[in-house]
């Protein structure tokens, strides 16, 4: 048997991708002692068993399914193949190291071989592309392309046997071929079991060649009895045929490839520090599939210029100390050092919460680096692409006897894993310290408020000391830019002008002299190569919604071969970061600016293209999918309701059975009720989601409660009460299922308050308020005190008329570490309703310190200024412009409206009218149904409504227009309000989302502060 030497070389290094066809089982036997059937033999057996006409396997199976049923056919195949015995030659498969194994066979021979025989790798089996990938350094994946007898009656493992199955299976397992193409672009493949009647091999090759855009990987195929003309045919496909039997071949390579046990990595691309030398080679290799060590790699160089423009600091940057020390560093490090010195076995956890671009990731990395190098601690930086196993952490402790420090950035994505790890280590007395960072809104949205931490910190405005430290670093690394010609004190003064913004924004604007958005868009538009520009656009889109994009997914989205991506990366070197096969923009803020700069229709077209390339088996892709599905701010920023629906349609293509996709689309419909959202559509989606989960998913049932609650908002009388009662019943049931979920209790309490408010009878009101108070007490017993429960208690107090008590509870809700932005909004709006402008201003100023890039907080701060006395345009316009830049949907609309009001009240009437035109266009594009509601009356900030005079210029039966003075602006007036026989008359001016409106005294009396909020 002639076997090419290059195949032996590939087998020795473990870089071969193995295919197993039906012919590979030729010497294996069934549990009844017969040979494992080929496709033709299986067709005969089905024909005999079920008394149908014999044809090829697919047609015969179709006849069996039609004349009998699918379960009966599955049962026959399962019983026949279960317990099959691998041949001696076949059993040798597990003694080789493979890059991956693919099979079209239904049986369990490969699994049994790895279970029963000695093996050099651990086998992990994948039946569909939706299964989560979790491969360690010594794992080999087995992909069952045509299903498996162990899961024949499930969607993921359904046997591909009838013509309809073949038509459907590409949809369910299509991305397995993407993984195959990814493996083959730099590895050869070996096909065992090919025969002239084997169409599977040809079909698979055709799929792979199509996926690889014409690149033909080198391959080898066993072909017993091959002829010279066969060589000619397959040589053109870059495949070498080997004439031989499978068992003989495997025995031959077993003889000629000795010493093939897995060689543990002894030479790392970084120096091993002494604290890690205690960890065995096997365990350290396993750990490196979970974590990075905070150690610079050999040959890694620092790039300060790229770091100061937004790139993540790598370990070499930290080694060269390019980062400036922050005030929060010392108090956090003191806690970590105390943990390191402690002889206690307690588990501790520390959180650092701050907005994107504030520098929290760099602080986290600096702590990890210093703890490792200066204090010789065992420190790991979580990569985020595998779930951390407690057993792995326990093994580290058993081998080292030392405390383990794990640092996690963007921790909300891994909250469940971190919480279970914390609990397991506490119970087992494994000394673990978790140091985690995140953005406050994402942390709170993902349930971070319930995470038990030892201590928490937030980042606020840059201090004078921090600014001086930054200036020193910029000077040291020649990155001062526009600051270089200034004296030291002038540099500090200039930088202070930007210190109210995120650190990244301040750095770029202070050193480059342009607005951050302009700098980012200019970089994008300056990319000379069109293909590179398109690649950067795709990278930014995926980074906006997740961790970044895998190299192979990017190549597919660009419709190029993966080998052609390298020159594009070279063109984008200064704009992208590349780590662990994930490509990102330098920073998520930069990615979001590029995303927002693209037209709405183009955005959704690109997203649709990218979504179709996601492979949900990869954690990074799954995070993107979850973010696209559930990140409400990003979803609402896409554009109108139809654009958002199209997003969910695209997501449904790659994961049609995801119940929570229906739930989140329903949530989108509910919150978009004033923008064309449909509660009927939401109800259909919720019903479908509940059906898929057998009505057992708590979060979906909670959304059903929200639907009833929203229906109550738009109805009156008995129907309103009925909807609120239905919502209450849903929430009561959820409190029984999840008594420790404070959000469920909050929903129940606040809905009871709404029901009480809707009752006309004072007695009936008090009954509901009393029930709400009883539920609040139960919630405290089950959940303890939480910020959201404080808000719920505040609403009870407000409903029964205890205004000061309500205020105190609302204020308590925004105390503590990083309270959710929505609670700040609740409290600020409460104070605005009650005309307590100073309190609203103070609260909004505190909120901005924490949420520097939250459009709602920006608008509320500007609004709290506008609604009171003593402000000027420079006090409010920067916040409104920032909200317009970063906001979308409702927040963008609000920012333009209040900008227009501010301009009018400042006497810039023409500018105000132009801004109202923008407001009107946005309101119409969003399908808002509340555009005519008066939101503000001129002069109300000074408690005296401004008098204007009006002169009629146009009058019809339903609409009329006047010229308003002062200002000379054209203002709408109801014709019925025009006094008879007067050419000029006194008016007040109110504002809705269409612009200024002339109003009379009775309308002013009907106006209330709720209209403002």
C-alpha cells in the first residue's frame, strides 16, 4: 500500500481533518454479529422489514416513512446499530491526534472507540451548529453531519435519510460546513470509506469548495480497487487516492507513525513566572484555553500611539507603563493585597463600574499585571470563550495551595458562570478573588445588582491629579499632539476643558483638536482601499453588538477567501485589534460611532448579511446574537419599527427555534406602541414563545404581564381594570416560581398601585394599596432591600399621598454603587413633576458623573435646567447635542425637542423653528401618536407665562396660522381661538412635537407637569 510521505508528516503533527464514510465500517459488526450495513444494504434491510419497494436508501426510507411512520423506522435503525463493535483497525482511530472528525454515519462506533480504547484526545460530539463550542487544548470535535442514533428523534440529531431530510439538513447543520472550511484552509483532509456509490463524499466536497471560494484543500481518500482514470479525475480536485482497505490502512499508519501521544506544550511564547511553575504542564495547558496570563509575549512590542487612540492595553503596554495612574487604583489594590496576605479561605469579589471609554479596562489590566509581577500572585485574565469550570479552579488550588485571582472585563456577559463559581468556591473553601468590571447599565440590566460583591467602586470625572498623570505620560511617549506647543500649566488647563467626557474622548479631542465623532469618521473615510473600508465597517458593526467578529466570519461576510484577509488586516492595522482570532475596532465607542454614521437601510442590510454568517456554536457569535436580540438601546437605534422587525426576521433565520427571540421581539413591540408597535403582534409572539417553552419560562411570562400592563395604559374603565388584573395574576404566579427575584415583586407592586389608581372608590383604592404594601413586605423577606424595591415602595407612598416619604424612597433607590440609570430617571422625573427643580438638577448632575454616555440622562439634565430659572444656552446645549449624537429613537426625539425649546426661550426663534422641523420629521418617521400633546409653555421656567401678540396670516375651517411677536415666527392656532374683529391679540405659546402652538387660558389650566415628563 503506497501512502504519501506528506500524509505521514501531517499525521505526526496532528493536523489532519478526518472524514469517516459508510465504507469505513466495513469490518465492524452489529450486535447480531453481522457486518455493519452499507447504504445499499440498509436500503435492502428497510425494504424487507417494512415490506416496501426497494430503491436507493433515500427513496426506500421515504416509502417507509409514508407507509408506516418515522419513529418506527428510527427504532429499527437504532436497534440494529446500537452496540455495534468496532474492528481492531477502526479502534486505532482514537490513538491518533486529529484536528477534527466529520462523519455522515449514524452509528456510535467513533464514540465507542474513544470510550473503550486508549486515546490521545478527548472526544466532544456536535450534532448541529447551534450547540455551544467548548473545546479544550486536548479535545477533538466529532461532527455528525447526518444525525445520530442517540438523538434520532430530536431536531439536532435527526437522521438525514429521506430526500426531504437532505433538503432540510443544510439549514440545521450548514454552519458545520463553515467550521470544516475553516479547518481545511491550512490542513489536509483524509477520507476513510469512499466508494464509487458514495455520493456523500462528492456532495461534501462540493459544499466545501463553494464555501472556500474556489480554494481547493489538499486531500487524501482511501479508494479500494481504484483505477488509473480515477487518479486522473481526483487529481484535478487536489485529492490523492490510496488503494487500500480501511483496517489495513489504519494498521499501516499505526506501525509507521509511532510516538504520537499528545506532546504537552513545554515552550510557551511568554516567560513562565515562578508562581505558575507550581502548576502542572497538563493543567497549565488546559488553563490557557480559559485565561491569558498577565505576561508579555516574547517579541511583543508596545504601541503607545495606538493605545492613546483607543486600543486595549496589552501586557507589553503595561510593562512599559504607558497607562496613567488613576485615583481608584490604590484603594482597590489595597483590598487585593490584603486578600493575598490573608490566611483565610474566603471568596471575595470586587466590582469596578464605569461607562465605555472611561479607562476601567486599563485599570483592571494594570491591577492584574502588578498583582502578578510585583506581588507574585497567581493571576488569570478571563478570555471569555469557555465557561469557567469550578473543578479547574479547584485543581489550581490543590496544586499550588495559593489564592487565585481572576480578572473579568465586561462581566455581565458571564454573570451566571461567575456567581456559580463564587458559590462553589465558597462552599469548598477555595480561596478565590474575582475582580470584575463592566458598564453600569449592562451590569444592572443583566442582574448585576443581585451579584454578591465584597466592595464596589465607580469612576467619576477626571481629577486634577489624574489629568497631570495623563499629561506626563503623553509627553513621555511623544503623544501630546496639539498640546505639545503649550506650557505644562496650559496643557493641564486645556485638558481640563474636556475632562467632563469619557477619558478616551478627552484624550483624542485634547490632542487632535477635533470632535471625537469627526476624528473617528475621518479615519473611516480615509481608508483608501474599498474592500478594507468595507471590512472595517463590518468589524465595527459586530463590535457594536458584541465582542467582535471571527476572522472566518468576516471573510464570509465580505465574500472572500479567508487566505485573502491578511492584506486587508495590514491596511487596517492602525484601526483594528486582533486577539484570539477575534477582530475588533480599537474601542466599542469608536465602533458605535461608525455604526451610527451609516444610513438606516444600509445598516440593516449589512446587519442582515453579517447575521447570516454567525455560527452560534462559537461563544463570541452567540454573544453577538444575544446582544442583537436583547440590547434594547441598540435595537431601538436601528430606525423605525419595520427596520427593527427586519432585524428579528434575520435573527430567526439562523435560530428559528429560539423562544426568547420571540419574547424580545414582543418586548420591542410593547415599548414601541407610540411608534407603530402592535400589541396584537406582541401577543402572538408571546403565545408562540410560551408554547415553545411549555409555559415554564419565567421571563417570558413576565413579558406577558407587561403586555397586559401596556394594554391597560391605552384603555379605560372596566377594560383597563381587567388588563391590570390579568397582569397582577401573571406576576403573582411568578412570585411563587421565583420568590427571590426582586424585579417580579416590583412589577407586582407597581401594577397593584396602578390598579388602585384606576379605582374611583377610595375604599377600593386603599384595598389595592394595602395589598401592594403587603407584597412589599413579602419582597423584603425574600429579597432583602434592593434599589428597585425602594422605587416600588416610593410609588406606594406617592399613591396614598405621602409625598415626602415617596421622595425619600426614590432617593434611596439611587444611593449605593452604580444605581441603574432608569432609577435616576424615575427620581428626576418625580422631582420635575413636583417642580422641585434644584433637586432634579442635583440628581441629574450626579447621574451624568456615572452615565456620561446615556442619552436619557443627558436630556433629563438639560430639561431640569430648562424648566427652572438661571440658565443659558451653553449650560444645556452641549448635553442635548451629545444626546443627539449618541441617542436614537425616543431619546433623539426628546433631545431635539428640548433643544428647540431652549433656543426659543433664549430668543433664537428662527433657529428654534428649524430645530422643531427636525423634531417633527423624527416624530413622523417614528410613527409617534402623541405629537400634538403640549409639552411646555413659554415662560413656565420663571413661573410666569410669557405674553406674545399674534396676527392672523392664514385661516381655514380647521387650521390657522399667526405671526407671533416677538420673534416673527409662524405659529399654529386653532381657528376657534381667534377673537373676532381683532387683527392682533394676546396669546401664550406652548410647544408640542410639531412646533410652537398658540394657546389660551383654559388650555393652560388643563396643562399639568405630567405632560412635561
